[in-house]
């Protein structure tokens, strides 16, 4: 009943409205690590809220390990870490998210 409720539909509408209001447009360059981190956290939180219906629809098949999102990404490029000889930094992403993986 919850996944078909008007309240959950209204939550999704409000989350989409919030994302259009809070998130910078894709064509705007974000400077500064702290600002990039804040935008990434906001995108993640909004995507969790938008995925709530799908998680609730799992019903009894819902397990704690489903709380972790696994995202398949494409590797953009790989570079050596500037301060560690044995580490590399991979720039990876999807059409919606981009990540730096050490």
C-alpha cells in the first residue's frame, strides 16, 4: 500500500523539485573540493530518496546488503597519485555521476 500511496508520489515530486532548485546545472563548472563534495553528497541523497519506491517494492526480499548501491561506471582516465608512489587515481563515471577512485 505504501508504494502506491499519494504521499510517496508527492515525496518523489518534491525531491525532483528540490534537485532542480539545489543542484547546479550540468554545464556549470564546480570549483573547489569542498563544493564538489557537497554537490556529490546532495546528488547521492536525492538519488536514494528517488529510489525509495523500488527498495520498498522488494518487500520480504529486501536485505540489508541492498542498502549499498552498486554503480557500473566507465573509466575515463587513470593517473598516478601525486603524493603516493603505489596509488593511482581513476576518473570514472556514468551519465549522471562522476567519481574519483583511488
